[in-house]
C-alpha cells in the first residue's frame, strides 16, 4: 500500500473512531478536548514529516484510549468530497491555487461541477468539523483562518531559507534544483493567491500564528516536540483560567 493510501486509511479510521456510536471519546489527562493544530508552511519546509512526528509525539504525551492524532493534508480533498457527496473527479477543481481558474470557470458555466466558492465553503465546513472533533493536525488550506475563532487550536507557520527548501524538494521529489525552485515558487504563489482570494490577507503575516518556526537547522522531531509542548502548555493555561471564571 502506498504512503498516500496509508495516510488516507488512517484518516478514515480516525473519522470512524470519532463518530462511532457508543465509542468512547478520547480524553487526555494533560489537556482537554477538542484540541487541534494547524500548520501553514512555505513549500519545502518539511511540513508533512514534521506533522507526522507531531502526531506521534502527541500520541505519547497527550494520548488516550481510542483515537490517535491524525494528519489531514491533501487527503482533506477526498474527505471534503465524501462529506458533501461529491464525485471524486472534482478533486481536480480544488487546488490551493487559482492557476486552473479558466478551466474551473468553464466547468462552472457548463454545469460540470459546483462553483469554486461552493467548493471552498465545503472545505471550510470539513475543516471546522475536523477541528471540532479534535486531535487533528490540519496542514494548509487556510486552516488557521478557518479555525481562528475556535478554542483549542494552536496555529503554527513553518518557514525556511530558499536554499534549504530547494535542497529538500530536489531530494524528496527526485528533480533538479532548478525544477525544485520552480516548483516551490509555483506552490507558494498559489498559496498566497488562495489566502488573498478567500481571506483577503497574506498567509505570511506572522501575527496570524502562535509560533513561526524556521526549520533550517532543526530536526523534525525537535520541531514536533516544540509544537506539542506549546499546545499542551497553552491548553493547560486556558483550562486553569476557565476554572477561575
């Protein structure tokens, strides 16, 4: 089974666990539920390996009975389509970008698929559902903006030097440094457009996050532990404050 299929199967298992009738809701001694993390990132700053490490770390230090911490990234698209009973072919019209805008508009006019705004709102609905269930790590798709009004979240942005990010993407995708640079520039430009179009603001604004971490010289596990510890301390403080309200 491929890594993508394994990731999707884990996401399905998480949903089944959370929504199973009579299933016990997982709680942690250290922090209450629901809690979640959003990861916004520059392309090549190792968001997915860090997210996976974060899930493992939180399973250890903030673990519970049934459900495990689960990462939702590109698999989120499939989850959106499933949530709203939409055919899987629509995934092609839901990039975090507007580079396929002309193709999308033509499809809308011909009635081949819902409007991009409709699909966007479906995505927002799904992100909020997942965050409200708790114990999820939401990567990209403006998840920090979607859930900014919700308690229990820790919003993080991962950054890195272009040189380091090019090296990582070149190795990970097995492409030349030149192709890696172009890939990064295209993905980051698309992410900026997505946030400007739907949120009217830059995803690079550091004030939108609790933590901004430069991953250049930090190992994945260390970054994961930094984020996990920050989440636990944040939620412990908020719980203590509620006790005195």
